[in-house]
C-alpha cells in the first residue's frame, strides 16, 4: 500500500486514493466523530456479496479498519443526463434498473436513491453504484421505487425532457406504487416499460416532437411514422399530451387538412399555428405547411 491522497469526506467516512497490489484503489475509513460506527466493515461484507452479482466497485480487502476497493471514475448521474445523447441515456437507465432490480430480489436496500447524485456513476464500461454504507436487509426494498422518484423529480425530469425522454409522472408513480406492494416480474416490467419508452404513446410523443415550427402533420402520418395503423391511439395520445410544447400537439391535424381538436380549444390552436407562420384558409391548413411523409 502506497501513501494515500485525500479524495472526499462524507457524513460517516473519509475516502482516499492510492495503490494496492499494483492497482489504483479507493480506501475508505470510518470518521472518528461518526455516530454510526461499524458501517465501513458492513459495507465490505455487502460488497463481497454484491460483486458476485456484478454490482458495486470490486472489493479487495478490509485491513486495519480500512475498506480497500476499486476506484470508480465516471460521471455523476445528473451530469450524465445533461451531457449524454438520448440513446445512451436509455441504455444507462436500463442498466441501472437491472442492477436495482437485483438488489430488490436480494432483499437489500441501498438507500439514498431518491437523490443519488453521488451514488450512481456512469463510466465508459457502464453503470456503477457506489457507497453502500447505509445498505440494509429489508423484506420489501425500495431501490426501484426510490430511483423512479428521482427520475420524476423536478431536476431529472427536466433533463430527460430535454433529451425527448417522456416519462409520464402520474403513470410512473402509479406503477411504482403497484411494484412497491408487489415486487413481481410483471410489475417491474411495466414500470421499466414506462421509463424506457416502450409504449405506443412514447413512440408517438417522440415522433411528434420532431414536427418543426411552421409545419404540421396528420394523425395518420404520425401513425405511419411508427409503423402503426392505430390512428385513434395517436389522437388519444395528443389529447392527453402532458409534454406540450416539447411535444407540439397543436401541429397535428386531420388527414383532410382540417384543424382537428385541441385540448384548450380550436381557437387557441389557430392562434398558435398562425403565430408560427402556418397559413389557414377556411378552416384548413395550406398544403405548403403540411408534412406528408417521414418526419425530419
């Protein structure tokens, strides 16, 4: 073990970096003024178990009151959500949910996942959960439900919306409550589908978000864009759209170029479209403003 370099101070511990058996490692030791003594040794035991399931930094030993483990270097989750492209974010969310599901099945609750800014790191190789000092055994762990609370919170949801990831907060909360009371595979799959944008409505919102200012398209064209004939589902999704103006449902009209409906009234729809440079004559959209075919 080489001389250590101070990295961080937490509520219960200090973290250092250094070399151990030729590897760059993290060294964690208990703070003497902490009222939660013994958490570092417990974290060592937890990590030994979790490493068998591909979770957490690799643990190398516990020596003289010091936990020795892999040093994880990566982006904190909020920084990642702000910087990464949409497809990469969805892959990371999928991987994170998979690891949290394993924790739930193992009956281990990590804690602090409602605000996991320092607890989820994204590396070039994938997602790493860190800091298991507060991990405890529970009959019904809250790893998944806490993480969904984070994703539907103000900061994360705004970052996800900016990347056109449309998690419907009310539906996500309902599915999260269902999973909380029955952590079955089917309830997990339903919640995962909402987060990872698998439903028809998610596909509709994503395609509709591509309609540029000054242009409109039809319900039928939106359905064709997602290889579906569910024209009515498109209309329903637009009517229930909670993501306006990122999903500009006012730019979706009937197949015959008539205006169709709008949640706050057709007059408001006309005003919005005219303000964007769309020509409307006798209740119909000018053909030059209509996108009939693949969306940009």
